[in-house]
C-alpha cells in the first residue's frame, strides 16, 4: 500500500499481485503470528503482532489475556482496519479490544489521533512477570500499557540484584524495580517524572509483597540523579531504561548527548564493582554506537567497564532480516 504524503510511502503486504486484503488474508497472518507466540510463551500475555516483523506493516497488537490493545500507525493499515479487527475477533474472540490510536506516528501519516473500545475493556489489567504482580493501565499508560520487549532482559537482571541496593531510573510502573525487589534486592529506589506511574508502582510493590524495600522519587531523571550525587548516594545496580531520545534521524546528535549525560551520571552513582544496565529503544542508535557512548561516559567518569551480557528485544518482537529498523 502507498501513502504519497508519508516519508516511508510504500509498505509491502504481499508479493502476490492479485492478493485480496480481506478477512481471510489477515486471519492467515494472525494465525502465523499466534503460532509463534504459543511456542514462546505459556500464558497469553505478549506482543501478538510486531509490524513488519510479522509481515503486517503499520500494525501492533499486544495481548493481555482476553483483552487486545491495537495500534494502527499507517494510513494503509487504517484503510484495512475492518478486516484486521474482524480477523482478530474471529481468531481470539477477545472480551475487548482497545484501539490506542494516539501515537504521534499517525500524524505523520495524516491520520487523526483517537482511541476507541470494542467490547469490554477495563481501565487496568493484571499481569505477572518474574514472580512479581502488576496492574497495567491500558488506556492511560505509556504506549500500549506494558513493555513486553524488555521481558528477557528483566529476567537477565535477576541474578545481579540479590542483597543489593538498586536504582531504577525511568521506572514507569515498576517492571524493573518491583521485579528487582522480588528477586531479592535489599532496597530499590525508583525514579520517574510521572506521579501517577509511581502511585501505580507502589500498588504493584504492595501486590508483590515488597513495599518495605521499594521507595520512589518523582522528578526529572537528570535532576534527580544530580541530587542523589550531591547527597553522596551510591548503588550496587543501576538500571537506566529511558524513552527513545532519538525519534528521527535529525535528533541523532542531541539524542546521543542525552544518552552520554544519563549514563555518565549513572556511573558516578555506581559503587566499584557495581552493575549498570543501560538500555536504548532508539532504532536510529546502533548497538555499537550505544556501547561507544557508554564507554565514553565511563572514561569521563574515571571508571573502567566490562561488558558482561548483551540484551535484545524479546522474541515476540521478531526482526525482519531486511529491515534493520525492526531491531
């Protein structure tokens, strides 16, 4: 399909010239995506469709049990909304579908930004990960409510935190921080700019039985890190999982400076022998470049780094081998 008003004007749905993009077509694609997730996960909580990674450009579907959250980000997929939703309903028969069509990407495609509900969708839904219990806000939360892409990396974290003091920056509702406490951290300090997210985090800490080991601070991450440094605070494990600092190519220089400043401040709060978990979800920032930035931050802080492990997006976010942007 083609949108002449978009920078990425053409998206490939099928190489067969007479393909009908009808309910049967989308049912086949959704069945293929579902079959992969059912191999990967025992419970129906995952990203069911990841755009081009599942040969459905412009479409993201996150599954939360019997509720699906759908994001349509291109005009071509918006034109095919009805057969997409009918296929989803026929395949899974969800109790509710939430259309989270408030992504800024829609504006670039000339689309309106408005949410919608089909069936019954609760304000929040329960989810379990890594032994922790979470209440995920579906309509008011970030993106589709939860960040399934970091699931494997959060599991990787568990072995580093037992008995240690952990700082979780850009904590949102506690996916990293609450799990760290459940995994045996002696104390967890969670930082986020959203008071509402931190209220939700405290609820999740209580539901997971770790309230006594979780504290929160509301504020801009950079400001809070500077304040903590001024107080002489240090931590054994620090997680920095910021939103994308580089959304477009023209943001690369400024965004790289943001990652450098953030990682430098984090390293200055880290004890000798401590663990830094440094993340980026900017598709325009290559892994090698992130490594170079963190190395530069260490040099500026007088610290020596050893790379222990490399994380990646979870397998329910499959990468198209010809489309590096899906990584």
